[in-house]
C-alpha cells in the first residue's frame, strides 16, 4: 500500500483558501464576545449571544447573525453552498 501523503500532499494555505472559490461558504458558531476579537470591523454585539458567522471560502466574513436560518438564507443570497465549521 502506498503512502497516502505522497498521493495526496497537504494543501498549501493559499490553495486551501481558494478551494471552493465562490461556491462554498463556511458557517461558524461562536459567542458574541469572540466576534470583537476576531472581527474588529464588525458592529458591537450584546455579550452572551450565540451568533453565526458566514465566511467566504477564503475566510472573509460576509455576514453575522444570531439565527442559523438567517445565515443559511444569507449564504443562498451569495449563491454559496454552506458548510459548518466546528
């Protein structure tokens, strides 16, 4: 059996960021307190909320909301297939 790492070498950070291009959006659930630290350009949120952040495949944040259904609709509005990130 061949070494899988040789058949499928790890993707570079640049290749991984481009993977999915404009077709995939990543949804990440987090606490509102994390938003200010990760996304200083985001509006200030009420502490203690669970929020969902939609990212483009390259990691660019596109939308923040406290509703999973809204974030899915936002992804559809950007014509993105959503993938959850844990």
